[in-house]
């Protein structure tokens, strides 16, 4: 995903001179193509995230579309107030790009795990959240962002995600991207790099014939659109590599409640066991309950939470 | 209008606004009245009737609580009219009690301290990138220099040689509860900023001639003008009193304050 991000950014920057990339001293072996092709518009702001986000807002206030790139918690929590006051309140064209969504940086530990980032970003009223699942969705989200610059959060995994989309994807905020069409008015809804988990779940008898849908673009502004999407289904299973509290699961529950939607819903996010120890991403996902066996077992028992 | 007259007008209008709105922070506003008068009256290229002109110099009030002085300055030069100033602090007025970018002539909303300089760094960087000659001025409070974000921005500005950026520090040595020295001392602030790679000029922040020279003369790298000021300056009973960080004047105090300002030599 991150390679597709930088590839899309380089292509866009060739014709759009207002695109700037600011990195917080991260991006080794990822950002070099941009840095080499557009040295004037590549800024390594050093290990100083508050200034990084503030200056990104300042650049954007003069007409630049600023992409700020770092590992998940650094350009979010470390500079949360700059995002809130400077970027979001002023409605400036800053796209915050993070790598390592969820526990992608498994063994690096809790400091590098992005399991609350969506909670933070989705409380910003002008912020659009992009959670692509594969390189094709990254390309589509980037095309959308370049065409519609705005306060935005692009959450990437790392590398090696399975590709489930055909080329030519383009997001519509609040709309599901149905990657597998079911026939029982039921859907598995997921974000980010969880597509393999979603498809593996879809092979289980319990979820046979469920549609499988990613949600590449959503925000506080898109609840109405998403509510209309949900009306197609009489049951949904929601999975996310983020704490269930205040992330996508909570967002879906809010939409369901606010728009008085009546369908069966089950919610599976990362349980707290995922942060009580340090291990590889695959192990932490299992510990946190995000695996076929746990989800299927608990679903059949009617249990939502793994915390 | 002379800068002295502009400063007096800023003080009077500021007092009237906080009096009407029963608002705080008059001491902070009076502290920067001379700085603003010299900036808007003599130093900045700021077309009052075209406040969004591409070539304008950018001014950012990072100590956003002193906003009445900035609104008053914009009123005195004609960007804002008297009716707009009178709405200060009223429900739904764009003139909120911290500086607001929704007001004509204002670049950036602040209120939480330590935001203005990084934002100004971004503006200065954009001018450097696009080869524009306008300057960016950021006015911060002395207590505000306790915020780490400012020191991040200082490093960045020096590293990128942002010689179009001017940081103005309103050094009145009073913050929320007591003096800066007793709260969290800045010690030798000028040496510190100099050590970060900036050119530093220390001036009397109420001496217009000194301000004019220090703010107008360009520097090789980023420029910091430390202004030694008096909180509440110009109204003797408000000077150097923490209480005027909070209280608005009553009618008698307002009249007395205005009289003192208008009669000052």
C-alpha cells in the first residue's frame, strides 16, 4: 500500500505543483522516489510532530496540498491539537498519511500500534477518513484526494496486502465497496488490510453467501450516505484492526442508532490482549481476537467482544 | 496617522471592546499596542482595504487572547468598521474572544498557545518555495515560549534559513498567575534563541523608533525581536498587575483609562 501511495503521489505531483510531501523523519525506502523527483517539495521536518503539523497547515493556507507522512501515532496523537485547531478547524488541505494501521508494526510494541487513531480522527468534523484495503483502493483514494483536497486521514497498512479490487476503483464517501456479491442481504464490512480475513470468514459456513465489503472512505459527514447503504442488509458483521471502542464498530453502531436502522449486527475489533504483550502482527491479531476461528466461534455463541 | 496616534487608538478601542463585552485580557492587549501600531502603521505591507492581497505581509497573533488589540488595529486602519468592532464578544459575532480567521484581515485563529509560530513557519516556507517576497510576522507571548512546539519551529526556521520570518516576543514578564520568572523561567531567552540560529534584537517594546528599526531591517536568517514590554502599558493602574489579565474595567475605570491615554505625551 505504501508503495502505491508514493507512486500515486509522484504521478499527481508531476502535473500539480501545489503538492508537497512533509515527513517526520520516517519513510526510508518508501519516500525516496518523491524526494528525488521533487526535492523542493519534499520536506523532512525532523522528529518534531507539532511543528510538522503546524507548518503543514501554514503551507496549506497558502494554497498547497500537503501530504504529511509518518507512522500511525506520530502524526496523529503527538500533534492532535494541531490537527484539531490548525488543520481541521481552518479546513485546510492537509492529508495525514500513516503507515502501520492496527498492529502492523507488531514487534515494535505499543508505541507503534495504531489502535486508537480512528477514534481520534473521526471526531474531527471536517476530516475525511480513508481506509483502503489494497493498492487499487490506495490509487483510487489518492485520485479522489488530489481532485478533492481537504482535511483528510489516509490510513495505510504496510506492504504485501492482498489485492482484491480490479483496477479503476474510485471511492464515494460513505459508500461500501462490494468486493464479493452475496445473495442473502448480509454483509461482512471491514476496513484497511483485513481483506484476507474477511474473505476467509466468507468461506466459513456461518457466513456463506454474505457480501464482502470494504469501506474505503467515511467520516462524520458521511453517516447519512452510509445509513442508506446499510438499508440493503438485514445483517452485518463489522471487523476492524482498531479497538472496537470509538473506531469503525462504534461508528456503525452510531449510524444504526441515529438512523433507527433495524438489522442484526456483530462487531469485532482488536481486543485488549493485543496490547498486553508484544509479538508479530499475525500473533497479535490472534491474541486480539481478529482471526477466523475466534470470530466464527464467538459469532455462533452470540458474543461480540474479545476484550 | 502617526504610529503614536495609532497606538493610542488601539488602546482606546481595546478598552471599549473589553468594557462592552465584559471580557478579559486587556492587560495583554495593552502590552502589544505599540508593536501592532508600528507593524500596521509603518512596517508591514498590508493594504487595509484589500486584506487578502497576494503580496501582503502575513501577521499571526499567536497570543490569541490579546485579540482586541488586533481587532482594534484593523479597525483603526479601516479594514474593520466601528459597527463590526462593537459586535466583539456578542453571540455569533465573528469577533470572538480569541483571534479568529473569520474576521477580515486575520490570517489564523489561535487561543491555544504555541500554534502560531509553526503555522507561520509554514507560511514563510511557502513564500520561499514560491519565490514570493512577502514577510511573515508572528507575535507570541513570553509565557508562550514555554511551549515546546515553539522550539521545534525555531529549529526548523533556522535550518531552512527562513529570512522572511520574524518572530516577535512580547516580553512583559507576567503570565497567568504570576511572573514568568517565578512560573517557569526563560532565563536568557535572547541567548537561547540566538543559539538556535536566529538573529535576535532586543528592544523596548513601547519605543516606536526602536521597534521600527528592529522590525523593518532585514536579517540574513530568521529574525526574532524580543520586545521588553509592560503588561497593561498606558493605563497606570493596570500596569504590571496580574488581575488585569482577567478583569474588565468598570465605567469609571474605563473613563479614567481613556483620559490617561489621550492625555499621554
